[in-house]
C-alpha cells in the first residue's frame, strides 16, 4: 500500500513538473471558431493581477501553407493602438507636463484660431478651442481620416499640422465621432512635450520596461515569420481564404519605397506594399499602427488591472488609470453599449461577458482586449479577419469572454 501511494505521489509530482494541467475551458471555444470558419487562427490569453491563467491557440497562421498558429504569433492590432497611446499620454499627465483640460493649441500652435464650419458653410470661432481630452475621446470635431482631400504622409508632425488647416466639423465636445486624426494629434502632443519621437517614447517608456518585446510598427524578419495572416470570406461565403495585399508589386518597387530598409514580404502581403514607406521613414501611426502578441498585450492589461503598477514598478497613478477607464465624453452619448475614456472604450452592458465598467479596445481585423476590474481578470483575443459579420462577432467575442468569466472571473465562479 505504501509503495502504491509513493507511486501516485511521484506521478503527481512528475505531472506538476511537466506542466500538465486540466484541460482549458477556452480551447473548445477556439476550435469551434476555426471549425465554423469564423477565425482562420486565433490566440487568446486570460490573466489576473498576478499571473496568466489561460493561454491558448487554435487554427492556422496561414491558410495557404496550413501553418499552425503559434501562441507567440504576431498580429496587427490596429485601433488597439489607441489604448497604448492614451496610456502614454497619461504618463505625461502624471508628470504634470500635460492636462486633459488644456487646449491643444497650448502644445501645437498650428491649431490657434481654428474655425467651425456650419451646415451652411459659414466659418466661425468655436465656443472653446479643442482640448486634449476631446482629441483623446473622439469629441473634438476634427477632420476625419477618410476626408478625400486629406493627403497624409509618413511624418506625424506634418500630418497633424495638416489636420489643423481643416475647419472643425462641429462644436468641440458636442458629438462623438470616431476619429483617428484626434488620436494622432494626441500622439504628436507626446512628441512635443517629451522631446522624443512618438515611437521612441513608446518603446523606451512603455514597451521595454514592461517587457513587450514584440510590439512594434515594423516587424523584422523573425517577427514576420510568426505573422498571423488575414483571411476573408471566399466568394461563396462558405469558407475563408487568405488575402494578398501586394499582388503585382515587384520587389524592386518595394525596395525603392522602403529606401533600402528591409521589409519582410509577408508583411507587405498582409498589409500592402505601401507599408514600405513606413519602414523607410520609421513612421508609425498612434491611432492604429502597432503589431503585437497576446503575451505583450496580456502584460499591458495586467499592469492596468493592477491600477498602473506591475512587478514593483509604477507606470501610471491610480488616478490616471481612472481617467483612462472612465467616461470622458461628458453628456455626449457614444452608443447604447459603450462609452469612451482616454483611448479606451468602456462597457455599458454585460452582453459579451465582461462586467459593466470593463475597459479595452478592438482592432479593425477583430483583435480585442478587455480589462475587467470587477471580475479581476483581463482577456485578450487576437484574430486577423476581414468582413466578419455582426453575428460572427457575437459568437466569437461572447463565446470566448463568457467562457473566460465563467472559468476565471470573480463573479463567474
């Protein structure tokens, strides 16, 4: 009997040392998303304040090569970049170098004397100049990125100066209008106040200290080898196919556009050959340009879940995190489901799983992160998919996050 007990004790110890654990409640959800052709490949991560609780993957990084997706796959996170920019700006607020109530023109003189254009085309002075808060919560009234006459470059300084030449679309603070130009303006304020290039500030003040080693605007060859390639519906809408955005682009043209800087061809295939200009000018857009991994985003979320601190280092004050995660649009409505803070969307309903008051962001190709202080967890889901229907999004986000809250959330247990 003693020998039998000793055997089972040793077996249990060996299993622990080998890292064997009970099956993840998330894995079947991800496999279902792949089987239903909702996601070509998907990586998810759930963390609490102290450690990663669940880290899973399913499907393919490439539908062409049938390469299984890795947990360290690199994804274009698009508008999730806004939350990184908001966090960086609040670092400067903590240091007393910026106030959310300051007029933008205090830091960027080109915005002085900006006018509002009425419906009848008449230009007049606004009731107040646009503020830092308004550009970071989409209520500034600034020109939109899809304006046909707006010709942006690979210079944040030049782009933001160009925005200032356009009249405001409406009185500042009176309407929520999702606006990349506003967030880019916040990124330019970071440059002016810190005296550093925006990308350098992000790297030195946020990414390196947090250990976010794969968060970048310009994936290198090794990172590109881990890139999750984007898919869309097949013509019959019964399956998915991988996109190729650089068809017809000759290598010599890409090399010319990149001014000799190496651009991995898998990156141009996924993003289009025009990204070569960004590599050439070392340019990254604060509103939507970063690539990252689930591990990196999970670390970022864990810092916010810990009210701005991680591993003995404080990145933000608790008050700064409250600004990021609380409604900054005043009485101006956003939508029935969400509000907006400083670079973060805020949940007003629990329909997808996270509690009311949870904060995070999605990206254009359906990546997402949510920090849920009530449930004491953060959730990251990364997928690269065009043309995902509203019903598919409900299945994907709701399936993952409800399973995460049920398994690991404080209120789900």
